[in-house]
């Protein structure tokens, strides 16, 4: 079997930084060429699709024994967020293997799963294995900036590549959370919050900085932003969160009231950080822009707000938002992607659970909602049921959530090898 640790390390060494700006992003081309070579060596010829110079996507189909069945999409993105080398213990693009971990930007988000996919299908080629149904592989660009040059480009411009796909797996799920020496919850993503990147605009009377000005755009904007940043929107228990609490209550043998999720989640220790943001809509100010000279009061001021909405609460959130910022602030939607939610049932879910239990007797799969967003938002528009399942067995003391977009991002080598075994079992049995 192709060495998944080496694959992951080699992928990390390729700088595919996505700044959100075409002019400054490194692009995914080199990473895509690496993936294409591995696939070609395994007898799989991918379609190479560029949405813009350097912004490269790959899609390949592995025919199954029964192509009349619904195909399964297995997807991962090739881009990573920026990293400041001065903050890291190792260079973020070194791919160094040290202390049992593969280190570097993308180790958990998500070149680890890219490597697992490659290791799995390369292993099939060596034994001449044919999966039970068609498997479509997609390695995408631009996920870290919303996917316009990646997954959304593919589904809008090349939907035929996904003909017959009824289900999909990708990030972020299938990872373990240790709750006892012989008991690990494996969180399978069945929902993810929606994304609204908004700009708030305030207008006022421009003038000299020495004058009294009771119509100052900066003041109006800052007051609205401060109110929004301090607001805690009402708690809402979605079906996924309710199912999560019910499963955890049963597994741990503790009383968890799904109608009081904050108290229930507080009892869960480290899991609380992972699911705590999935019980309400959130709005976080991230950028401010105003003025052009120190002694000039500007006539306009703007702020960027990163909003994440629960499934089914998009319209309610818009009402809540307007109530907080007031009628004088203009709200502009820069980027919108709807929330997703599916149920924790069906043959694919059963196969995920069985694959995990086969490799870890202490595994207890449970559904959960991701507070962020993934390429699943694009693929769901083609009618697929989308799950987060990139399996990893993690050390009990590893703060996994902190590694996403964080410094010293790393993934355990044994976790990668575990992930390949689980993924292989899943794809052979589903």
C-alpha cells in the first residue's frame, strides 16, 4: 500500500496557500499535478480543470462492479490558509515527520484526507480491486475562500462529471474524541452551518476632524459593530444537535436535557468546544474600513461580519441581525451559502460505523454539526447527501479543534494509517 505518511508529507511541502485573492494566492496547480501523477500511476486518469490560471481542480471516476447504483463522491481540497513561519515550531511547509506526527499547514485541513484517498485507491490498483459501485474522486481548489474557483466552479460548469452521484464524503468528521480509556466518540458530520459574509455600511456627514460632528459614520458603524459583537443569539436545538445529545447521553450514561443544550454541553468536557457553536447563530466582526486622512471625518465607514447560521434559521437570522444593527446601517451580502443537514441513517452511515468499529473496538459513532463550512455546500446542490467523514483516531490529549488554521498544525502518523484502513473498509462495503 502506498505510504500515506509520505503522501501527506509531500503534499504539505507544496505551498498551495489561498489568501482569497487571485493575485497573491499560490494556487493549487503544483499540488494538483502531484495528485494527478499518483492517480495516473494507479491507472486512474483524472480530468484537469482550471477555473483561473493556477486554480486547478481534478475529477476522476473509478468504475464499480455495478454502475447502475448511485455513485459515491469522495472529495478533498488542495488549498490551505496562510501561515506565518515565525510563529511555528517547524516550517509550515516542511512536511516534517517528528514525534509521531506529520507537521505543516494542511496537515488536518485537509491534505491528510487527500493523502488517505490517494493511498487507498493506489492500493486497489496494486491488487486489481474494483469497488462495488462507481467512486468519483474530486480534489478541489479554493475551498478556503468559499469555493468559487473550486467546487462551485465544478458543479456549475462541469456537473456531468458527477452524474449518478447520490452521496458524498469529505471533511470534517470521523475523528475521535476520547471520553474513557476504552471509549471514543467518532463525530460524523451530518450538518454544517450556513455562511454569510456581510458588509455593514454607515453613512454620515464628512468634515474637519476638529469640529463637533453628531453625524459621524465611524461612530455609527462602531456602535452597531459593538452591539453585534456582544450579542448572543437565542439558543436553537436543531435535529442534528438533538440527535447528538441523545446519542452522547446514551453512550456516556449521563442525563443530558436536549431542551437545555448549554448545560448539557458544558458536561462534556473537551467536546464542548467542538459543538458549542452549533446551538445558535453567530456573527463575528472581522474587518473595519474607514477614512483616508487623520484629520478628516469620513462620510462612510464599513465593517465585515462573518456570520454562521443554523439549518432552517436563515430568515430568522436576517430579522435578528437587522434588530441588532438598526435601520440606519446598510447590510450588504458579499457571500452566501446555505446550511446543510441530513439524517444519521441509511446504508452509508451504517457502513461508516461498521468500518470504525472494525478498526477500533471502543468506537461509538455519533452525528454532529460543523460550525464552519465545506465544499459539501456545492455538491449538495446536485442532490447528494453529504457527510463529513475523514477518519482519524487521535491521541486523547490532542486539542484537535485548535489545529484547524492554527499554528503547529499536525496530524498523528498512526492516525493517518488508521484512516486509510477505515476508508478502505468503507469504500469496499458501501
